[in-house]
């Protein structure tokens, strides 16, 4: 039966700092009827990504800002309930990459909508985590295309216990590198070492001088810095780069909640001094290679070379509180919200 109403989270006002329930509110709206070329998706899982915070700011980045009153744009995983699009039929599982929203039902025109391989081997949800740009594909292209790891090199990863960082480190291990992670809790540090095979981890919240700590753990300096954080962590890493280091600029979560311009990097000069390269990563540049990348990621999962964690919170009404966990460091691995419809899978 076609649903009549849709609960959705929308941007009530632009947040100052970490978004709260005053900024993002829940409302009930009608489900619109479908036009030709559209599909109606029942969302099962919402992806909680740091970049969404930037879209809430009104800044122009690689994607238009979310307007006041608009639903919160997101990547979601769901099931097609009705289709007037030639490529989709009811029952298909689909992932909408940064085109759907934090809501129960989405009407989508089929653009950037991917049919999920549903062969019973993996839950469709994996297309929002390990097989998605929100987790596996970003470190895949960031590490392999921009980092270009060589066996024996030292790789440093910031936000190492997160969705992207935890996979970036393991890919560098697969390529024979020595991998050092940065994270903000001892629990996540031991997970990275004991379960994911990182060689060393620094708890950046528990050291007096991060640059010195990196120097002692990376005596041969850092060949690849995979940066998810920016700010002071980037500055500490820059003081430790090796000649011809590659810096993968994947994200800068330390500044996403800033209300004004952020300073730095103060140690920018190190890039020149070490003939280093900084490259910005945009995973959407590799869409035509996603299937091939996922084939290799599947191989690593099946051979036990790659492990991952999904951090799942239940209920659309808990989404805003869950989202804050990205900025307090409370998540371990890929943060998702499971909606009520997912129980029927
Ligand atoms: N370029 C692309 O195409 C692309 C695609 C996806 C994601 N990204 C970027 O990748 C980065 C990681 O995203 P994710 O989804 O994997 O998130 P995540 O790493 O799973 O979660 C964020 C983590 O960042 C750390 N963190 C938060 N605030 C911090 C701060 N002020 N200083 C230091 N660490 C902080 C926390 O871990 P600790 O407890 O360890 O501090 C937190 O758990 C983000 O910058 C995101 O924008 C880029």
C-alpha cells in the first residue's frame, strides 16, 4: 500500500556549532504522487556523514548548501515501493548517493540512484557502509589513487577509527605499509591495533605534544598522511612528513562546526621543504570505477584481509543526537540510522 505520510528531518535554522534539535526538526509531510521517470523509495538506513554539516552551513562547497526548510540531504539505502522509471522496479534495493534525505520516504528522479546487488551474500545495508562512498570507496580511491602506497612506507591516518580512516589503514596494510593511526580514545586505539592490525596508534587527546609523539612513533617519518581532520592534527603531521610525501586531503572535520574562518595550516612551508604533494579527494570523481573497486573490496572481505564496523542507531527521532557523535568521537566505524521499515528485511 502506498504510504500517505512521511516523517522527515529538515533544516529549521543554520546551526552554530554541533547541530541540535533546535536546528534540525522532525515534521510530517504528505508523500507526493509520482511523475513519469520517478521512483518512490522506502528508506531503511540513513547515512550520517560529516560533510552534511558543511551543507547545513550555507557555504558553497562541492555541493549546494541545504536551504532553510529543506529536508536534510543524505545518502540512504532503501527499497523501491513504486516506480515510473524504466530502470527500476518495485522491490529493488537502491542507494541514492547524496541525493536522498533523512526521511522515511523519498521521491527520486533516478539520478545518482544505484541498484544494489542483492544476491543474499551481504545485506543491502553494506551499500551504505563498506561498499559506499561514505565508507569503503573513499579510502579505496584516496589511498590507492592519491596516496599510492609502496610496501615498507609509513602511513599516518587521522580519525583512524572512523568509517573512512579504519578502512584507509587496512588498505595501506594490504599494500605492505607500516600504519599508524590517530584517534581520541584508548578503546578505539586497542580496536585498531588488536582487531584491524594497525602497527601503532596515538591517542591525540592524551599526549602533550602531538608532533613529538608522531616523531617518536614514526622515526622514519611519514610517507603518506591520510587526513580526515585538518587543523592542529594536520599541523603536527606536517612537521613529520618525509621527502616526497603524499598528503591525501580527504576531509577536515575539526573545522566543520566553526562559525568563522579557521587559521592555518601553520606548517604549510613543510610541503615545499619536503617536495610533498597535497591532493584533494572527491570520491564522486570515480563513480565509473565503483563496481571494479567493490569487486576488489569484496575479495578482501572474503579473504579476511578487511574488517569493518557499523555503528547503528535506531529510529529517525534519534538521528540528530546520533549525528553529534561524529563530532564528539563517540562513533566507531560507519554511523548509520536504521528506520522502522528496515525491520521487515
Ligand atoms: N573526500 C571525500 O570524498 C569524502 C567522503 C567521505 C568522507 N570524507 C571525510 O572523511 C572524514 C571522515 O568521515 P567519516 O564519515 O569516516 O567520519 P568518522 O571518521 O566515522 O567520524 C568522525 C571522527 O572524527 C573524529 N573527530 C571529530 N571531531 C574531531 C576533531 N575536532 N579533531 C579530531 N578528530 C575529530 C572523531 O574520532 P576520534 O575519537 O578519533 O577523534 C570521530 O569519530 C571527514 O572529514 C569527512 O568529511 C570525505
